[in-house]
C-alpha cells in the first residue's frame, strides 16, 4: 500500500451521475470531449437510454464488451445482450483514471459505487471516430469495455442454496483405511428435485418451495455421493418440475452457459450443468427423463451420464414420469464421471458388452447441417485413426412415432405427479411448461395404457435390432440456441432434439454425452455439441469406458 | 448473435499454455514482440514466476490492475496483492483479440479456460517501454489490466451458507393488513454466532461446526427480523469465536473490504459487514462485545448500531463475554438501520434524552493524526453549520486502566464460554485468538470478580460524568489497515481502537457508528472512518435519530 499516485483527487460524492467527472489520475494530455463522452455514457446508463448506449459503442463487428458472463464480440451481440438485460445498474462514478494514448485514443478505468451496494470497475478503450470532418465533429466511442460489477451473494440462476460446504461428505476412507474416499475433494451441485436433509424440495417453482416441508433424510443418490466422500456444494436450479430441456426457468432466470456466452444452458438439469461448467462444483447430480442431462451436457461441453432406468435408487427423488426418470451426473472430465457412477451403481447390476457401434442416418435428418457434418467428421476421423471399426448402419424406423408414444406417456405420468399441485396453484408455471402439463391433463388412462403397451413393443423391437451394440448419435440437434431465440425457434430445436434423445428414454438405456463435437457459429467462434453413446441396459460403466476413448 | 467477426480463429485447444498464441481477431498491424510478451506473461502465471509477473507490469505509481476485489493503482500495490494471493490461476488462453493502437500500444482482450472450470476474460493495455535504444530492446509491458475470473459459488471469506433466500421472512403485514411488513424486501446476513433453525452454529471455527448439531429454532434476534418481513440471505463469517476486531479468520480468510481494496474488513462481525458493503445483503446482524460491530462499520463505511446491553434478547446467541455481549446491525443507510432496530427493540424499554454532545480530547491521543484531524474538522463543521452546539469537553479519566479491567473480565468470561471446547481441540485457532483465550485461562475467579466490582464503580462514575449526554469520538483509531500489515501493526491498531470502543462496552451503552469521516491514504485515495455516538442506556432509537442528522 506504499504506492503514491500523483494528482489523485476523488470525485465529489455528491456529484450527479455522469456530470462533470473529475479524473482521479491522468497520464498525458486530456483530449477534448473525452470526459464529456464518458459522462454522457454514464447518463445514458442511468436513464436506460438504449439508443444512446448502443451509439456509444463502435458500430463494428469487432467491438467488444466483457463481464462475468463472458466476452461478447460485435455490436449486434452487445446490443442483444443489452436488450435482454433491461435497465442497467444504477451507479455513481467515484474514481476515474485516464491513460491518454494519443489525441484520438484513451483508456479510461473507472470505479463506481452501485446504488445497491458494492463497487464496480470498468475499463474502456475510447476512440475518436475516424474519417473526414473536423476533429470536433468526430465523436468518441467505446472500442472495448470490460465491466466488473459487484458480485451477488448467490447466482440465483444457478443455485437455490450454497454452503461451504452445505453438507460435508464422509471422511472415512475405504475398508482398508489407507485410501481416501473415492470422491474426496469433489463438490456436488444437487438438482432441486432430490431430497437434501433439512431442506425442502423446490423443483424450480418458488410457490412449491414455500409450501414444502424440509426433508428428513437425503435422497439415495445424494447419500451415495456423500458416502463416497464428496461434499454437497449446494442445491441447484432446474426447469420447472424438470419438464423442459431448455433451462429457462421463469422464476429464477436462465443459468449462464460459459461455453457459449449469450446462449441458453439447456435443461432441465440446468443449474448443476452451469455450476459444473463454471467450476463452482465438480459433479452435477441430475435426472434425465427425455434428455435432461444429455442436453445441458451437450450445450455446455460437459460429460454426462444418464444411467439405465432403475439402476440408481430413486428414493427421495421427486418424480416427473417414473417410467422414464433416471438419475445421472455431469462433470468436466470423464474420470470424475466414472468415479461418481461407480460410487452410485451397484456393481452386481453392471454388464459388459461387445464394443461395436451402429448409426442410423435417418436419425440425423432433423439435425442442423453443421452438427450432421461435424458428427460425420468425428466418426470418419475415429474410423480412419483406427480407434473403431466403421459403424454399421441400422434403421430404427419411425422415430417420430416413437417420440409421440413417449410424449403421451410422459405427459400422462407428469400430470399424475404434479397435476394436483398445479391445479391448486394456477399461474405459477412458465407458459411452455404449463402447456405440456395441460396436455398431460387431457390424456385418458386408457390412452396412456395403450402408449405404454406400444412402447413395450417398440423397446423389444429396438433392443433386438441393436443387439447389444452401441448407438452413436449427436446428443442434441444443434448447439445451444441463443438466449434471444423466439419460442417458436426453441420449440423447433426441442422437437428435433427430443427425436434424438427419446431413443434412450424409450429403451430405458444408459447414454453418455461426450464433449467431442465442435460446431462453428455465425460469429466465427465455435460451440460444443455432445457425441452420444447409447448402450444396452446395465452397461453404464462399460459405456463410460468406451466413451472415454473419445476423450482427447 | 448475428455478429460476424472477421478473421476469427480459435487457438488450438491442445496448445501449451503461453505458447504461440494465434490471435482470434486483430485490428491493425500486429507489432513485433507483442504476442511474445503476452505469451511470456501467461507462462509466468503458469510457473508462478513472481519476478516475471512483477516485471510484466510497468513499474510506475499509475499502473493499474482490477479484479472482483477492486482496483489497485501503483506497482507496489499490485505486487503486494500478488504476494498475498500466492500462486495464480492455472488457465489456458482460448481466444485472443488484439486491437492495435500504434506501433507501441495495443489492447489485448483474451478469454481463458481455467483448469478448475469456468472461463475468464482479461483486458490488458500493453505499451512498449519508451526511451532511447532500438525498438527491439524496448520491452512490452502492461499499463493497465482488468481480470475477470470465473466467480466461485460462494465467497467463503464472507459466507458459510447462502440461499435464495435461506429462510423467507414473514409475508404478513401489520395489524391493519394494509402496510407491508417493515423489513419487507430486506435481506439479512446473520453472523455465525446466532441460531438459524436447521443449521449448526460454526462461530468461525470449522472444527466446531463439524461437531455441532443443527439448531431447532431461530435465535430471538433472528426471529425479530423474520417477523418484520426480512428474508435471511445467509449465515456470514465471523472471527474465530468473535474474539477479534480484525476480521482475519484463519480458516475462511479475510472478507473483502470494498471501501478500501487491499485492506482488512474489521471484525468480528466481518462477514455481515462485507456482505452489506458488497450489496449482497441489506442488513448485517451481528454482535458487539468490545467493538465487533463498530469497527467493521468504521472500516467499511457502514452504519452500525451496538444496542444497549440486554436490550435485545440474546436467546440463541453463542456467548463470548456475557457481561458485555450485545446485539446489533450494520446497514448501508440509516433508515434501514432504524427499521431493523425498531423491529427488534421493545419500545417500552426505550428512553429519550437531551441531545447535547461531549468530547474527551484525551481519548483522541492514541488515535492516528489524520483521524484526529478529520474528527476535529467534522465537529467544527457541524458546529459552524449550526447543526449542533459546540460539544462540551469532559475528562473520562484513565481509559487505559478502564480497558485493562474490561480486558480481564472479557477474557475470563470468554474462557468460561469456550475454554472447554478449546482445551479439547488444540491447534484449531489463529495464534492471536488463541493467545487471548490463553490469557483468559490464567485469570482466577477472584481476579475476575475484582475486575467486575471495579468496572461497576467505573460505570457509575462515567454515567454520572456523562449525565445523559452523548459522547462523540471516532469509531476506530485508524482507517482499515492493509491486509499486509504485520501482526505487530495490527496489534497496535487493535489496542488503540479498543481504548475507544471499550467505553461503550463498560457502560453497556448503545453506540452508533456513522460513516461520516473520510481520511486520506498514502495512495492519494481516501478511506472511511466512523463517527461514533455513545448515548445513555436505553436511548438506542433516540441515538439513531440523532446520528441520522449527520447523514449527508
């Protein structure tokens, strides 16, 4: 603290926002108009003047803005972000440090005090617009900005409760007492569908949480991880009643997707996925009914395992559609995923199978072209490298029909699970989730039973067709859609993706999503898509070992 | 997301850290040596090469580095930070955007993937060193950097548990049903000494937490706030067993002080103070035995009220020294503080007094000169402005002797409170806290009783001397000391401050710390110091109203 900044002077605390900022320190000759532009920007923020804010940034494809959500490149991306955010922070500049580069370029680093408490820091590179005309007529604009806001206590988009730790794992080693527990040092984000002793289950719906009583014991899947030495970091968000694959909770917001700034997280295991991708937990404990683990894994570049239906005890898990509900995990690396699975799956139930792959080209038809191309490239490359034999082609048949049967039985069971609560709490759910439950309410027990019988036939037919082999397909039909996607766009992506993911759902089969594919975005950056391996029932650990050979 | 960045190219994922970075986008002609300097910096980070990291920044008093902890100005401040932090993050650059200003200046914005998950963004202004010599011999250095790391799930320096909310407050309005609850919309950071139902009390000591059982009901002081409609945001950190005024917990770290980046938080109500200053809660619920609310309020520019001894029921509060322990609150504004106090203090116990002030110049002798000067200035200004009559001078007598009596009885009682646990858990406390308890263990019941009797005499003598008037003094002897202060420096500040704060402790009197004083730092920036008003017992609300007249 022995620094001695010359010419330091604090802006008067009583100064109006964006009015006559006095620089705290200046290096170089302060160019005309710079501070006026700086002040005008702060005024535009205070007034939530979207047009002025947009105009303050250079209108180029290379202009940049970064914050805790990541880096946005290009004026369109920044404007879209601002539109989503709504009004900006109410803040007052308390320090302003100017580093003049030349008469037309300066770096301004400012410290602000937020009206809601805490301090922020903003670094801006300002440039005078080039071109003809007198200097005075050339406005100052921001070429690049990095914004540090005072962080919240808890990111409510990701978490409902967090602790240091929330629940400590077992510190007892293995039977010999020599090795530490298998999951020692790991931290778990528990999807808010599992019982955590002392906490109520919220299921992503605040009104449900308010009426729920604290659980008296941990869910079986939670206890497995604690017994293996993992700490619970916290209870993480889910789509409402887990009935979505988007991750857009209407009460808590959409968790960030650090792999694709400005894109949705995927769900319904949305909070655990974001927590793991952000490095805030090392294991996400979630569920997968129709894709709720594989989709966020795919969108965020994570490893994910949906286990064989019934392989992990669902005691203490709030059901959505019990005929399809499975337990699983998300991690950043396959080794951690394997240890979580080993700690949770009874070894006696596990089977081993031959490692030959099949693909169904027809499955890929609703998939986005860039995903199809990347999937083909990955398969070709693995074949050419001798990592596997070229997959045989199979014809799974009418997947649209399969999905329809799945959709009907899922909706019927979902209404059995949650219809009572929903009926007595109108207006508490997002429109898309509510409409799916409403569909469930229309399904007669007879229609559900018919779907159940037909699905049984389909399952046996597919099992016979796959014959113990591993089905390779993309985990999702596209990379993560942008946050600004319209409901129609999200719905189209949803349908195409569920056409892929429902296969494992119908089979009750294990499925691994491996972060192997990478597709280009319009921005020139790229985004992850998962490679999905669907194996025979009971081959969870075998499938993980097979998927691990895809890790690079 | 319709931006179209030209020339975008991702750095190969398998690239070694800091090796041959390929820019994702470039504007202008890439100057010689820039990317090599950028890579060398990343290598120095990976190797934790402190000398190389220090050399990468310009060696000036105006060089800057900002992160979530705030802005540091000057090479010394940045180097001190790096020394405190220890080894930096393990990260891999995944995008690198270069904006060339001229042949000797460029902005580099990079995105990195942390080995521990999540992504970070770094904005750096690089400049070639000026001066004679060939261009090649002039190294590139960083003039300014802003670093965004992927945030943790929970800031363990501030919080132990956080929720959205952790416990919801009452939604019932007042008796008429027309007004919302008085603390509706407020969020509380509860010091980890108060019972929160379902959670164990940790008292800032992880080993104590591990052995504690969850509380079955809320502490009375917690319940008061919930009944008035405030939500509990979480359980916040405290110095170990609350036996310190520094805020430096050896297990959880030192909470940030957003008002003075690089300085300690003050304690023992350290976590609630930081939570409120950061805007992560609006009310900090804490305790004050010898200054544990007033000191963090002073260091962080907050409003704080230590209540009359016994005025708020201490049921459910872990005791430190019951003869002195009081309950109180920290807030960013006096109105919120008043509402918290009103919700918690039985109105029948409150008294009103005449509003005349006294000062004791002798009290100010151990105070830092800049605090003494600023205190004098504030008193003069308020007098000159007619906001009060000039305070009468009083002579409180030998405050060092008063503090010694206080210190003895406090240590004796602290050992009664926690000695059993400490004896059976050796080595769990920080040396300074442990030494205070060790002192407590040496005090005989007879010596303690003598101190108690002498303190009773002193209390009556002081009450008679003050005669219902309000004592004005600084809340602390200095601004917040830097994190790098030596134990001897911290101890000197502690002794000087406790000489001020123990007066209210001995009196069992209410004391308000108002964020009114501002003292200059060597860096040219400034730091807050509280103005303290000590009033007669039972005059808590009156004192708050009086203090509010100092708010600007």
